[in-house]
């Protein structure tokens, strides 16, 4: 009884997939220069001076609130210093952004 219901739902799921969906082309693969520039822009956003990374600086929207709280959350506090571009969390974000940006540059050279 259950096996018939399951096999019917598998058949109906298979018939719901259209052949065009199975052969869709990845257009971004046809434009490597645009892809690498998009990746570089995304990587720059996470750097300490980028649109996302700058929010965690002591004068940014997130870091500024931590500065207001002060104590361990201040830029030189036990927690706050981890979010600087040389700290464990902020430094990792900075390094990842730089590595992604370098990888995108390498892809541009291949093209």
C-alpha cells in the first residue's frame, strides 16, 4: 500500500521536471571576466575598509555600539580587539577577503 503511494509520488516528481531545466546553461561560466570582477567586489566588501567590514570598526555601526558599551567590548577590550583587522575574528575575515580577491585576480590572468 505504502510502496504504491511512494512510487506514484516519485513518478509524479520526475514528470514535473522539464527537459529544459535539465539542460540549463550556466551563463556566468561564459563570462569569466565578469565573474572574477564580481568575486573581487564581494571580497572587498569584507575587508576592514569595505562596506561590511567597516561596520565592525570602532566608528562603524556595530563597532560603534560596542565602543559605547565599553569595557571588554571596546576596541582595545578582550572581546572588541578580536574584531579588529588584526584580531582573531576580524583578521580571519580580512585574510579570507584577501585570499578570495587574489584567487579572482589569478582567474583573470588565465583568461
